[in-house]
């Protein structure tokens, strides 16, 4: 089944712990008047 998914979508680079940590740092450093209720983090097919 995993091979089927990879065939349909290609190889997707995994997120690293630093990617999630960067988003958490962004959330907690917003001013008090800013409320972030949800955030969606997912990998893209872009390579840096």
C-alpha cells in the first residue's frame, strides 16, 4: 500500500522536528492581541 501511495504522490520529504519547533516559536512570539487558533504544517515537494 505504501508503494501505491508513493506512486500516486511521489516521494515527499519528511518534516523535521526543527520545522515544528519553528512554527511553535512563531506562535508563542505573536503579540497578546493576536490569537492563532489553528495551524496546519505539512511537507511540500519543494526542495530548499
